[in-house]
C-alpha cells in the first residue's frame, strides 16, 4: 500500500498541475510543480530504494517549470528551446552517473553509452536499422499529428540552415531530453518496482499530460497514443537512442515540411 501511495502521489500532483495549465492557471500550475519537486526530495527519505523514481518525477516537474519560467533570449521560438532542455539533459546525465554502476568517467565513449541508455535496462544494443525505423515512424506519425494539431512551422523556409537548426533542436535537445525523462528514467524506474505494464502506462500518461499547454483533448489523446508506441518500443529494445530519434524525427517533420506542404494545398 505504501509503495502504491508513493507512486500515485506525484502522479496526482502533476495531473492536477497540468489540469490548471490546461485551463490557463499558470501560477497554480507552477506552484504545484514546485510542491512536487519538494515532495520528491523528501520521499526518498521515506523509501530509500526508490530514489530514481522520485528523481524522475522531479525532472518531469522541472521540465514544466523551465518550459514556463525560462526567460526568452531570442524572438525565434526554436532558439530558446535548448535553454529549456539542456538543463534537463545535464540533470539526467548526473542521475545516470549515480544510477549506473559502470558509468565510468566523463569520456566520449561513455557519453555515447549514456545517449543510448546503457545501464538503465538489462540489454541495450544499437542497431543501424533503428535509423530507418525512426525516419519512417517520424514521417507517418507527424502526418497524423498535423491533422490533429494543425500547427505552424518553426522555420522560415526549408533551406539547409533552417532545417539543420530544426533537426538539431528537435532530435538532440527535445527528443533526447523528453525521452530521457519519460522513458529512460521514469519508465525504467517504475518498471523495476511495479512491472513493465504499469511503467508503460505511467510513462505514456505523464507524457500526454505534459502537452496540456495546447489545450486540446483530442491532441492529448493522440499524444497518449504516441507515448504508448514510444514506451512499448523502449520496453522491447531498451534503446534510449531509438525512441529519442523517433520522437525527434516526428517533431522535425511536424514543424518543417508538413506545414509548408499542406499549406500549399488549395
């Protein structure tokens, strides 16, 4: 009972916070996420063996807090996103170093192991076929998401410079940052204590909740479906690199080619 309560409490707080954000109550949302971070600092004292779970929930709230509270350094939306996600990736790396026994010293080979999620799952192996899978998934899923979201492009044109910036931000920062939190850390930690099915559900549910800023119930349902696909893929392969690429490629197509392509259709 105590383990279930320890799992449900941060989920409940995050859910209420995102419901406030969905309704436009930004300050209440931030207050609850701050409360969740504080509780997730204290809960490991109560349940020492589940520190990684609470660190993961704290990162979810930190992601929202940075997303709302980060000062805008550039007028171009694309350029301030790294300021939100870089601290999340750094924090995730520190947690990874604490969690993985054979993480090793700061070295480029160990950075590659971190990027693929080595040590968070029993077996992690990169396969080059994953690159093709990520591109196909990203293109197909982005077409469906565009029909639901009908978003604008985040680049001025489809020139090589703008596309390179978009690819870097969507794959290296957003794709890796969010998948590190929701799949690499949260899903892995929940799964080790509550089983893979609960972990997949929690990962997809919180991933969907964190898109409440779009204020669209159909979109939240769509994102939940995408989250399930990513969570099941991670459960099957154990590769953080694969799901980060899948997520990043989806966003890359969604905010570049699709708005320009569909916008040209009369």
